[in-house]
C-alpha cells in the first residue's frame, strides 16, 4: 500500500512541469516534485464554500 500516488497527465500550475505531481494521501495534498508547490484543491474534505 503506497501513501504517495503519482498523478499522470497533470501539469503543475506553478512551474508547468508535466507528470511531476503526486498525491500525498496522508495529508491530502498534491505536491510538485519539480518546484515543491503544494495544493490541496483536489481534495475537498471540508465541504465548505466551493469557488
Ligand atoms: Zn511545480
């Protein structure tokens, strides 16, 4: 069982690199291996106000 899952076909919105994003299932974060940018937009656990 892996805790980190690579997201194929996704491009980092920060540095533009392809296939460098991976999902940290533990923290519910998506992190870029290229530039280190992190985002939690793919996981909506709070169910609050959606933009
Ligand atoms: Zn990046």
